[in-house]
C-alpha cells in the first residue's frame, strides 16, 4: 500500500513557546522523510522476488518497515497532541487519569520524569490505553523499548533531538515544559474515548461451564492471606498427581474419581475452591458435583498451573494431606 502524508493537525502559529519554524521543519523534513522511507521500503518489498530473496533480506526490510511505520504514526499523534493550552483537562479525562495514576499531578510527574530521562537519548513518551489492563499507562518507546502490544497511544511526546533542537538547543527540559503547555486535552480525551471503546482481548470461554462460578488465583491468594475460611481441594486426576512433586500450600488433594467417598467430610458452612491441572474439565465437573450436593463451591480458573505461574505458594505433594494441616 501507499502511505499518505497526514495533514498537520495542530496550528503552528497558535503554539505557546514553540515556533512555527520548528514545527514546519519537524513535519516537512523528519515526518515527511519518514513517510517517504516507509513507501520506499514498501515498494522494495513488493518488488522483491520472494523465491530468490534470502530470509535475512526479507527480515531486514520488514524490520525497517515496522520501524518507519511506527515513527510515522507516532509523529502524526505527536502533532495531534499539540494545539491546546495544556491546562484545561476535561473533567472526565482528569478523573480517568486520577483513577489510574492516583492524581493528575502524579501522572504529570511520571510522564515528565520519563521525558527528562531521555534527555540526550532518543525515544518517545506516551500516555496510552492498555485494553488488556483496562487502564491508562505511561510508556517509553524507542529502539531498545518497543511498543507494548495492543496499547493505543492517546498522547505522544517526541524526545528525538530534531523535535526541539531548533528552538531549544540542548535544553530538553524547556522543550518538555513547552510541550506540556501546549497539550490539546480535548483531542487527547477524544482519542482516549475511541481507544477505551475497543474490547480487550477475549478471555477463554468454557461454554459447557459458563454458568459455573469461578474464582481467580489472585482472589484465592487474597482469601489465604486474609485468613478467610475456605476449603481448598486439589482434584488433579490420580494419574497426574501420582507424578506431581508439589501442590498448593493450604490445599488438600482428593481423588476426583471418588468424590462420593470424601464429600461427607466437607463443611457446608465454609466456601470450597476446587482446582485441577489447568482449570478445565476435572475441576469444573467436581465443582458442579459439589454445588449439586448443596456446597458453596467454585473452581479456580487456570488451575494449578495458573497458581504456579502467579508464584503462589506450594508445598510438597501429599495425597493424604489431612484438612487440619492444610495451611502449612
Ligand atoms: Fe520527530
């Protein structure tokens, strides 16, 4: 495809302490060269004889294409971040920033610190929406620091020297302050609203157990940490557990094939958490049986593997762990 130069978003003559000459030079020379390079690389890729080209050449061109595309898009967002007075953050936007950073001042402090740390180096500082986390985060992006996958920048600061040298010389701090004075918060908020409307990556859905209550490993960890009463039952299958060396601290192992033999020892007054190896059928089926029998049971999503991946405490595996010693 052919990449078009995006028209300049901000009005250079309205900026406070940043000259039109700097913006023009940045837009025409640096951004323009970036788009031209992007098109040249893309043309080179289209013209490449894939049957004869070495994988190394394809890799190098694709890497350059990714770098120039990233630079072009970030430049467009940089120019689109300028043009406001930097002060009047819409109330709803300020509330989101305060929710995710503690306060607007905390966000500003972190954002400016990151920019200051790039003084003398090259990179971008971004305020971005992370759909996976459902929150805003500040990111540094550059050669040694790629964009976190899926994150959507809503505010972009260019910390390459060409972005400020013409007006500010080597005084990056003055440039950062000038950038903050010119942020167009209405445009930032509009981009945030667009970004926040994007759905996060889909979670695993187990249609067969959609109605079955589950609990996360983090929630189980909290129950254990706070000493909340809970009966945690490891129901990994016998053929798996016979080779297991560890199990969740605080859990007891019970054979899922023999629920009828141990169900009578459980208390109906205390919630139950069951888990299998990965959180699929065995844990869910055991939970369903316990709920049918009138117990307040939930299965732990992700099972024993998710517990270990989240660095949950484990102990040596014992198939005969008595309940009263399960909180070791
Ligand atoms: Fe730039």
